[in-house]
């Protein structure tokens, strides 16, 4: 199996091998299209059409396909929706893991239409809506155990997109992984540009929490420095179990000011402290926050992953003592 997976990933850069795989109908249980091996935006029109045709054909004859990763593929909206259709038609009974972070181009959200392409030149450019096709195809993958999506792929302002996934996420112990980006911030981004801008209403999350009591929801906030922007992605009824705050290093002058994590930790503790099990923070420029306060605010944390500066050695020792004593045990 490992040989077949390696063969597929290598064959992406070699057209003759891809054609051979299609001709011999090689069987695999994992298909990972790595962005480090292929950049479809460098293809000309013919090579691009050929690549997606062959990839669709390879998906169509798989008998036991369990994992598919199109992460960072950055294809166009119609190309991406066609791939999801192929999975729904031919692999819905076997597929268990699907990864779609940065699946399409940032301005090609599959549930929106980018109207910025309309220039008034008089040339007709077909822009068919793909929202219903995309959501219905995802809804057919009812044997999934893990689904990784961009937040904006299911944020339509009404909650209908999230509710459409209920047949999938109501599976016991289902894992839903959402990544939130600053350019998709609800209420800030322009939905007419095809990126995002809509939110998921709290009523939709409340309905999901009732219908899927054991849903494991993970949210990753990627390079969102403003706490107010992070809060726009959150709502009180989120069944949040895992949070990752990834800020990295920004070299732009306008983003070099220090961030303050105080409000972020307090908001997480107030709304999600009872259910949150994993919290990860990775950033380098911010106002130091006492780490012991994290465990005082969220005593039910199971995993805390932290990369960055600490206030001082005393605070670090106090945090370790608190963990060793049983996390917020008053006797310690």
C-alpha cells in the first residue's frame, strides 16, 4: 500500500506514470496530492485539464479509498466541486478522512460567486453557482470520521450550509476541523469577492450541539492578530474541544505591534472552559501573559501547547507547581 501511495505522489510530476496508473487502474486506500510536489497554477490550459481529468478517473475506479487530502491544492471553484462530486459518486461508502484546507483558491469559495471578475467589457463569463452541489456532495460522504474544512466553506450567514452537513457529522465521535483566516473574517470581508465574510449563526451551532452531542470540533486561527476578529468566528453554542492560535512571525511594519492574549484566554474560559480539552498557542510578539492564569481559568485542560515568551521564571515554576498539584487544587 505504501508503495502505491508513493507511486501516486511521484507520478503527479510525470505524465507518463499518471497515464499508466489510469490505464492499469491501480488501487489505493490513500491519495495525498501534495503541494510540494505539484503546483497546478504553473500548468498551461491543456495540462491543467488533463491533470484533473486523470485525477477524476483515478478516483472513480478506487474500491477501498479511505483517505483523501487535497490540502493546499488551490484549484478553481468548478474544478474543486467536480472532485468532490467524484468522491460522492464513487467513494462515499469507503471514504473516512477528507482534508480540504486551502482546497480552492482564496477568492474561489465553493459556496460563493466572485463577482469581481465582471468588468463590464460586454464579454459573457459563465459563473454558475456551486453552493448546493458542493454541500450536497459533502452530505453524501456519510461514512466520514474526519472532515477538515475552511470555516468560510460552511459559513453562509444562515446556518443552512452547516445544517446540510448534519447527515455526515452526526456520526458518533466525528471530528470536524475548521481553519479560520483573517481575510475571511465575518462582517469584515466582502462576500462579493468570493473569499468569505459570512458567519455561522449561533442557532445553527446550538442545533448541531443537540443533534451531535459527541462532536469533536477543532478550530485553528491562522495569523489573526486582532482579538475582535477572532471573536467574530466564535459563538456561545460552539461544541469546541480543541483550539489552536497560530500567529507566526510577521515582517510587515503595520503588524509588528505586540498582541495581548488576556481577552482571548478570558473569552475561551468563559464560554468554552468546561469542554475545552486542548489549547495551543504559537506566537512570538505579544504582551506576556501569566501562564498559571491559563490553568486557573480553564482547569479542565488536558493538553496545553505553548510556543513563545514567558513572563518570568517565577511564573513558569508556579504553573508547573499548579499542574503537579492537580490543576487549581486549593490545597496546593
